[in-house]
């Protein structure tokens, strides 16, 4: 991870590895905050990073752009460390968080981990949230996740884009995998970002960047390719799920690997909808082989490793 220079003095971006979303820390006169908290297995690192960034001050506010495990997996640890911290989440899944329904949340479907956390308020699109003494606009950004939001500060024209826009793309469009048409929502979110005219973009993953127009151009090319060939998007999603598991485990036995594949509902959902003539074993093996071919994984007789 690294901090990003050239940002407002109240704002610090901690760029994380791809298992954990970036953390955006705000240190105001009267309040501190963090946007997105990383993955559960990185919680100790998240705590250390936030503690250092705050310089001994307590954390007052947690904001989640959306509730995928790599963006909210550190919530529980931060809530345990800072008992009085307020947590705000986007609307749409509040009841699922309140009852901790992992069948409706994404954690079980993706085969990922997220310790139970609480929330105190909602991050309503069309409203503002004060971060580092400055009001940030909250905008709905469906597509990658139907309930996701992005945050925009109009004075500096800084955008926290989460997984709606990266420098070289955007996050997997998960609703599409389950048969819920969402590519048009991705397109609408890209149009919204273009209308905001950001000068600096802080993505959910990867380095901050200034070339928003170029990133939007590349995202639209990618979106058009997926919309014309949804199977291409589905194959990309399988590889993303597999790579995420390898990033989490680093080394996993063949037996554990096969159990994870069988226990991850999205793998079977994708297979049944897009690759009906393949078995789940064959599909996961092909995805692993594709990662091995590009040097992103390795496999032996007994273990599979991330590279």
C-alpha cells in the first residue's frame, strides 16, 4: 500500500493490494473518518494503518461505498477497536445487515468472508456526508453492485469511485451473472461520472489517477465487449472469483480447493447459465489453468498457490 500525494490536506489515500479495497482516511478538526475498510484477513493491517494515519485520535466514522467483502471486511475490527465509531452504509441491504442474512448479502455467494458488523445510519444518494470538514455528495452508482454509491467533492472535483470506475476498467457486474440485466446501469453510472467531470479519481482498487476521460473511454470499450458477449464477462468473473480465493489463501490444498468450488454458489450459478456443457470441476480447472498460464497461480500435486 502507499499514500497518494497531491490530495487535500485533510485526506489520505492508502492504496492496498487487490484483496483489500483502498482506504480513504479523513482527518478533520472535529471528526475523523475512513471510507471502506478492506478484507477480513487484512484486518490487523487495516487497524495498524488507520491507527498510524489518525496519530492517536479516535476514529469517528466508517463509510462503506458498498457491501462487498473487500470493502467492508474490516468494519467489525474497527468497531471493536473504536467502540463509539459510527458506521454508515448505502441503503438497499440495511435489513440484511441488521439480521445478518448471508444468503441475501454477497459473502456466501462469492465464497468470501466478512465478520458481522453493525450500522448506525444510511448513506442516502442525493444527500451529503461530511468528511474531513468538507461536504461530499453521495451519488447512486449501480452496476457492479446494485446498491453501490460514489462520493464526489465538487470544489476540488475529487471522486471516490469505488468499483464503478478504475483506471483500466470496473468491477465484475455481479447482478448480470444471476440473470439481472445490469450492463445498462453500468453505462448510466459511467455517464454520471462523466457529467461530474472529476479532476482526480480515487478508485476502489489501484492507484489514484487524473485521466478520468481516458479511464471512461477504456471502461466503455470493456463494457461494450461484455454487453455484446456476456459469456466473456462470465468467464472473466470466474477467473476473478478464483484469483480472489488464491489471494486470500495464498496456498490451499487440492482438497480444500475443490470444497471451496462446490460451496461457492456463484460458481455454479455462472456454470449453469453460461457454461451448461461444462462440469463445475472442469470450469474451475480451466480458470485455474488460465491463471497459471499468465503466471498468476501455480499448482502442484497437493497444493495450489497464488503468485
